């Protein structure tokens, strides 16, 4: 019964340590004790099963002989293990106690060591497949250790090679287990099974559909020890691929285990035999496996990265030892990771580029990091002097140009880092620049879209950042010319212009003060487009810093040297181009050039005056006319510029053909704005004395009627500027007005005394003062002077003391015109004045 069996097992367990080493114990166990314990292992009581299995494990671990365990091992596997792990609905296994199932697995492991025969291994294999599906993590891990024990034996390795395919899928299902220890041991077990006895044959489909995807997912595991185990797994399989008969004496990559992490894991160190000539079934997958190790070489955890680098160097030693043995030659001067990765460069590159466009962010980021390793390690030069990189530059750069436009910042940074590494690796080779420049300047069909230009520019900037200074300086003129291409400068897109600025910053930073005149001019061409871009793009400040950086003798000198050529480039071959839209990038660039040029713009005003004239045609688009008129008014305010314009005798053209036609009144808000700015430009021309007296005489008949009309403009500032402009004209032409002009102007001038704006009223007071001197006294005689005095005397009583004083000064001038009338009118109203 239960009590007797339990007492017997407890008693025997206490005595077993003392008798296990005695002569004849193994035979006693194999013929008597073992079968009895085997019977107890099927007992319905859990405690009995536990005690019997624990004793078996103890005996198997202590005994040295194995001959007497053969019959016992066969019975155990068939009768106990298979029974326990057989499915029993609704239970997953016949044996419900998970600790008992773990003991069963440990006994099975001990038996494989004690009785390493093909029969035992065959029986174990089917049991392991079922046990790997156990929900108890310890059972899963014990299965992995059992696999490792089998692989250490020649017979076990062959069994794994022949029948191991059935183990792979159960193992792969555990790669996603929640316990990191389980994942770690499982991935090592996968490597052991695949590498056992030289590896399995005919598993291409299994590798493609299950193994490689499973290993790829482990590359994202958050536990460093699991990622290290992934490296170990890949190394085992690659060793099988690389190793052959010619590798005699070559040291296989080490398979160091983290013994402290998992108890007993050291048992998973396996040096399985390898068939002569390597495994051809696995050979197509060597690049993918190598790629997984390379992915760990850039791991964030230093320990993982160091291990991966060490292992890949050991693999290189093995690979090239085989190559020398078989071929007697070396392609590379040094046998290391760089040589190995360079050998596989072509086969590694394309899969990585495909993954760089994967739909998941993590895969894209991982692929770009691995791609960076590929460039840094695989960009070697063979003994024939050829770089392995240059062959696939087109597709590599296309991929990077796409990745730098990714929505996720880590992807952008990763792609830029790859491009920078590429530039550095190429050294003095300009192959990447040769590919990128035609993409940037529009030579390649279909590259003029915003996305394509942005990507190409960012990649170019990154390549230049990594390239040698000597290369950048040598190629500076060619690079600057490409950057100044029409497709970039006239895109008007923020992304493109920001990328252009980035490329310019790198070029200036690398070439420094050694830019030639041609490169200087092209960069200036870029800068004025960047400065003139939409203010919301926020490019001006950084561009001005670059402008200072290339100005060895100062910005004014640099602009003076290239001003005329820049204007010609903006004109595109036309002497007087018309940019019809205010948003036209060329018009915005012209505006920027004129504003930053300062007095240089005035000095060479003759090269731009026709552009102003062409744009001021009243038939042109209003917004572009407004921008150009505002620009003209702005540059006229500079005293030095105004003097240059006066010396160049451009005043008459500006008044007659540019300013005056745009002061003519037209309905509409935009027309009002143009008119206002045009009046301001005219006032500036008059105030800065740009116009000679002769020009004023010629222009007065055209200007006076227009200004008179605008005295009634609904914008107060326009009315004020008209009054001020008329005042300057009258002062510049004393006694020149005819009788008709006087009679036409005075009513409108007097109306301004009643204006709602005090600024207009004060301005017209100054105008009236010089108006009375602008014609001979007889032209004011009669009704005109009578009416003027009446109106002036009314405003002499204005509540505003400033206006009173200004009107009083007008009356003093009126006395010079007709003293009698002024005296008569003043005497008549003396009693009605408040002050």
C-alpha cells in the first residue's frame, strides 16, 4: 500500500549513498531496484512518483557504470516518460504535476549521459518534441539541456541531424516565451540542432519560413543575454557553413556561456563534428546569419557588441583558413571581421536595404544600424585596389535618400549616420558625390520632386560631413554648382530649402576659406534664395552666418565682386525679366539681394533699374508690383544708395516710368497698398534730393495732377505723404507754377485743413506755405487769395495750438502775396477770434 511503499523508498534513499559505490550495485540496480523504481514512477500517488524519480536521478548521477542501464533506459523512456507526456484530455499531459515532469526530464538527461546509444537518443527525440510544449518553463529549459547532451555524443549528433527537423518548430515556438532564461536557452538549442553533426540537409523551406524570421525577432529582444545567445546560435550555424576539410588547424569560434545566468547552462557548450566541405544546404543563408551578428555589433550594451565583434573575428579566421586551404589565395591583406564582411558585402547589402523600408519602425532602425556596420566594416579595398562599396552605390544612396525623409526621427538620424560613414569610408574616392550631384542638379529624370530633392540633399550633406576635407575642397566648385541648380532654388518648398541650407553649412564648414570664386558665386546664389524665402521657414539667420563665413574681406566686398553676375543669373539670360508672382523664388531672391547689398545695390543700380521698370508696368500682377515698389522705397532710404542713383541719372526714369504710373488712383485694397508705397517712394526720392531741378520741371506736369487726386485718398498716411511731396515740389520750383495749375490745386489743398487727421492738417500747412511762393503773386490775385485768407483765418482759431501757429506762418507768407487783402480779412474777424 501507499504507506509501505513510501517508507521503503525513504529508507532506500537514505541508504543509497553508502551502497552506490559498492561492487555489484549497478547490476543490482539494473535487474532489481531499477525496475521496481520504474514501477513506482507510474504509481497513482504523486509523492511515490517523486521519491522514485529522485532516487533514479541520484543513482544515475553517482554510478560510473552504464552497461546495466541499457534495458532500464529503454523501459523508462517507453513506459514512464511517454506515458507521462501523453496528452490526456482535458489535461495537456497525463502527468499533472509539473515538478514530476521536470524530474522526468532530468532523469532523461542523466540517462543520455549514462547510456549514449542511438536507441536511447531516438526514443528521447520523440519525447522532447512533446515536452517542449510543456507550460512549465523549467521543463522547456531542461529539454534544451538534453538536446545539448545529445549533441555532445557522436550518435546523438547524428540522430539530431537526421530527425532534428521535428525539434525546430517546437523550439521556435518557445523563442517568444515570457522568461528570458527560456528564450536564451532555446535559441542556443536551435543553433545546436541545426549545427549537429554538420547540419541537416534539405531544410531550405524551414529556414526561410521559420528559423530566420524567428532569429530576426530575437534581435529586438530587450534582454542582453538573449541577444548574446542569438550571436552564439548564428555562429554555430556559420561555423558549419564555413568549416571544411581545408580548415584543419583552424580554431572554431568560441561558444562561451553565461554560467552565472542559468544553472547548468554550461552543459550547452557543444563542439559538434562537421562534415567535410561544410553544409551546402545552409550556405544560401550565411548572409542572413552574418547580418544578425552584425546587428549585435552595434548593440547599445557594450558587452553584447564586444562579444559579437570577437565572434565575427573568429569566424573570419575560420573562413579565410578554409579559403587559403582550398584556393591558396587571399583577396584581402588582413584576415579580420572587415575582410569577412567585405567578402559578403553584395549579398548583405540588398536584404538590408529591403528591410530599411520595412513597415515597422523598429526594423527600419535596426536595418540602418546594421547597414552602418556593413559600411564601416565591409567597405574594404581588395588587393586589386577596388572598393567593394562602389558597385552598388546607386541603390544604397537611393535607399538612404528615402530613409532620411522618414517621419520618425531615429530613422532619419540612422540614415544620416550611414551616409556619413559612407563618406568617411570612401576616403578620397568621389564615387558617392558623383552619383548624388546629378540627382541634385536635376540631370536625372524624375528627381525634381520635393521628396527626391530633399532626400538627395540631406544624403549629400551627410556624405560630405564624413568625407575628407581634401575631397570636399577639391570638389567644392562642382558641389556648389549643383546646389545652385534651378530645380532646388526655385522649388519654394521648406523641406528642400532646409536641406539646401544643411548642405551649404557642411560645404562651407569643410572647405572654409579655400572656396574658389566660382564656388563663392554659386553659394551666394544659394544664399540669396535662402534669405529671400518665406520668413516662416526661419532660414535667414543661419544663412547670414554662412555669408559671413565665406566673406574673407567682408560681406560688402564679396557682394560687390559678384553682384552683377548674381543679377544676371536671377534674370536667366533676360535683361529685364518679369517675375509675375510675388511668391516667385527669383523675385524673393532679388528682393533679398538688394536689401543685403546696401550701397553696392546703388553702385550697380544701372544693372537693376530695368528690372524695376519692367515690374512696375500697371498691367503686371499687383502683388509683385507691391513687393518691388516696397523694395525700391526701402533702398532709396539709404543715403549712399540715393547718391549713387542721383549720379547715375536714374531719377527721371524712376519717376516717369516706375513711380508715377503706380500713384494713379485705382479701386481695390491691393491697388491702395501699391499707391501708398509708390507715394512713399516718390516722397523718398524728393526728400533725398535724388531728382535734379531739370527732372522736377519735366516731371511736374505728370506728378501734380496725380498728387492732387490723391489728396482725397481714403488712407490718411497717403494724404499726408501727398501733402509733403507737393510741399517739396513747390519748394524746389519757386515761381514756376502757372495760373491754371494754381487754380486747380488750391481748393484741394485748402480742403486738407479740414482733414480728420491732424497729421494731414499739419502737413498741408507746410505745403500751403511754399505753395504761395510757387507762382508769381498775380496768379493768386482776386477771389483765390480772398478765399484762402477766409479759410486760413478760420483755422487760425483752431483749438490746437500747433495748427494755429502753422496757419499763422501761412498768413505771414500770404502778406507777401497781397498784404492789403490779408489785413482787411484779419481786421474783419479780429473780434470773433477766441484767442
